[in-house]
C-alpha cells in the first residue's frame, strides 16, 4: 500500500482529487475521487483507493475511474465506485455491480406527523417486524412458483402491480419504471432461482433495513413539494434491500464464467474479483441479461415490502393507506447496477455501460428517463445514513450528467469493520441508547446492532455536503429515524 | 500452541475467515465451520439432517468458493443451518462431503448476520507449516 495517499493524489479543488494514471502501470485512465480533505484521511486507511486504481485497468474505461465520498474498501471494485465502459470495445464486470444486484432504496411519503404517530410507534414497528420477514432464513409471504419467478425477472415491480401488490402510480416513480428491459431469465441458473424463490418479499440482514423517519430539515422547498414533502415533522418510510439469494448466486455464477472469459480474451487483471468480458461477447451479453433479470427481482422485492408496509400502517392506525395516509412512493433507486446509457463526452455522444457499485443514478431535470413529475426537479436520489443519525433525499444535476455519468453517492460508507465496531461498543446496549433518543429498534439479534451503530459509519452529512458543494447532487431534505427494523 | 481451526478476518465493509488445518479435507471443513459461525452460534444447531455434496472445480481456490457457495445455497433455498462438516475427499479439483445441521428456528437459534456470497478478493489456499491455510472474504 502507498505510504501516503495525500502525496500521491493531486488536489483539483476542495472536493476533487486526481489519482494520476502514472500511479500504477496498467491504468488506462486516471482516478477521480470526490472527497473533502478531512474525509480523505479516513478513505486512505484501507484498500479503497488502490481499488480505484485497479478499476482503471479495465478495457474500454472512459475518462476516469471514479469514487464518491462514501467510498470504502470493497472486493475488486471499491464500494462507492463509478466506471463507464465503451460498448464497442469495453468490458462488463459482475464485480462492478456486486453480489447484491440492484441493492437499492425506496421512500414512501405519508400524511402523518411525528406527533400523530408517536403514540402508535411501538405497535407499528412491532407490526412491521412481524409482517416483513427479515434476517437469516426469513421466507416471504408470497409463494412464487418457478414460472412466476421467471415472470418477476422480466416484469419487475409490474409483476407486483398485476398481482395487486402495487398502486398503478407506483411504477411511474421508480428507476426504469421498476422493470429494466433486456432481462433474460434463461441466463439465470436454476440454483439462483431456487435461492431467490422463498425470499421474494424479504428484507435480508447486514445493512438492510426498514426505517420510519421524520423530516427534520427541508433545504429546497420547491423540490420537496414535487415529492409530496411538506416540511419538518412529516413521517416517511425508508426501505433498503436488494435481490437476495437470487442476485448473490447470479453474481457468483458469472464471476466464474468471467474468470475464464478474461483468460480467453486475454484481459490482464490486478484482482480476480474484477473478472470481466467484452460487452459484445456472448459471456458479456449473457451476464447483462441475467443481471437485468436479477435487478427486476429486486424492484419487485422492494415493492412487496412497500405493500406490507402500507398494510401494517392501515392495520395499526385504522386508516386507509392511500386516501387517508397518502402513502405514495417518492422514488425507488438502484445502487448496485450496470446500465447501458447514452452520454456525452467532449461534445460527442456515446453509448456506455455504466457500472455503479454502491453509487446511485442521479439524472438531471429534463432528462427523458426521469419521470414526468420530476422533470423540473431532477431525479430523486435516496441516500441512507445510519440508524442513529439521519438520511437524505437529493436530486440529480446537469453537472453530474457531464462529470459522473449522472451518478452520485449511495450512503454513508463504513469506517469500522463489524468486529471493530462490536469491540468498541462492548457492553453498550445500542437499542437502549437509541430508545433514550426516541428511536425504537427491533432486530433479529440485539447484540448485532453495535455493528450497524453510528460509530461504524461516516457521517452521511459530510458525504452529501461534498456532493452538494461539487454540484453532483442537490440537497432537498434530511430525515431522522424514529423506528428501525434490522434483519 | 496449536493453531485454532479458524480466525475472523476483519474488513471494513464485510468479514472473512482464515482457516488452518493439517489436511485439505480438514481445511475445507474448518472454512465451512468458520463461515457458519459468522452467521449463528453453532453450539445450538442440532445435526438432524444431512446434505451430501460432491463438486468439482478447476483449482483449490475455485473449489473452496464452490463448496462454501453450495452450503449457502442450502441456507437460502432450504433454510438449512449447518454445524458439522465431514469432508471425505478433497483434492485440488474435487470435493466430497457431508454437511449436518437443521432448519433455521429463530426462536431457538442465536442468529447473526447472513453471508450473501463468497468473494474472490484476497482468496487464498496455501501450504502452511506442513499443513494448509485458507483465506476467504464474504459479502455480508
């Protein structure tokens, strides 16, 4: 590892750092890191920046190997990494998407205020904990057959709509309408389908969560208004999960395929986990078809969870989720995905495969892929923080479109390993500590909460501030949690 | 002092294990025990059911990934938690084993976080002091 990253990186401005191509022989483009000088100290402590350099080795990469301020050490790609490859001569890498294909977030708004909800909070969180399977071995309430799983992988959230688990307007407020085109379920293995089958409509574990949050600051009133956000005290629901075992197995299967493909196409790699194949090759096309299918499974998974969330609110509050509580979807966004998109570079339009590994799409106002209701504001970007502090909603910008392929951060980013966090917080009852601050937590294992405590994460406010100042995303609102469900 | 069968490997986002053993058979068994011990307290997991596993791969590292992934398959598809692993044969490219455990019961089992997948980052199976050492990182 490098002696000091601060000596290697070249400061471009207060928020941008260049990792020169000369840093490591084999880099095809330089690295570009978005961070404040203060954050750079933490980022430089592990292998994340080395991984930014490694991604720059991949054939067809355009402009920069990029890292958002929430970057941390991943496996192969850094988490918080963005890399775009030319479709004609570039590669696609399953490691650039990650095991949890279309891990992502969604936010539901409500008409409720904190004051109204407080008396029912515990009952509501308990109801949600009962109704939404979480943790290891939590099986879903929908029993989908093998044939139905294939349908889910093509139709995504629209499958949930057809089955009565969505409102028609829900699918209008999702990235790619909740169903990516080009899904090929035949390229997803039987094993992957069998792993996913019992898990449709489950939260999973690790950093996945469902939170009841309250707006505490509105930065941009006009944009908040377009999202149905009125002001401080309003209750929202924030959901974070992905494609479960179906996605995990799909990535695993294709890493094996890609390891052989990389040899076959003579692609030199500094890390096996970066295994890849030309986008135009059979291996590349098969992976894209399978990855897209798994991504659609994730859209459907989050939709089912949203459905049971609405039902739990109805049950506990005795009020209609739609007409009375106004529990509309604000947006649903992927942060582990590769997409074929049109972008402009130096005045020239090109088709690129944009890998977002722990990074969120952030398209600007007026972009044709942004839903009609957000044409004036730009695409909502949902940025979860940690369960003790806050989360954000931002919007995409034109600057992001020209500089980062319309991408921004995906969360806070970890600073402490799970074991380090547990050691540091030994003897601390995290649930109790949060309860004293008015946050009610339910988890499969209370002892595990230390691993997800605020101390394990960067302050997401710093992450969002860097991107706001750099012009990559506009802050719209900040929320603090009052109810948390952890797997 | 004898080496422990496995140790936890720290990583910012995820977690891994380093397993030690005198034979390849034992090494694969220890790695599996290490992975499942990240997910649950194995002391409380009864050996009520058995799954037979027979897999091939192109080298030791790929074999380790396949073996652990196969066990994750049973965890997701059948909700099986394993607490004992008898590896009957392990070569560089083939593994035959029996895994013993039971279906997850959240009321009885003390569960931790789930392992999503077995990564190839920092993956290593190598000789060590007349025996073997395996290092593997998981996506959590």
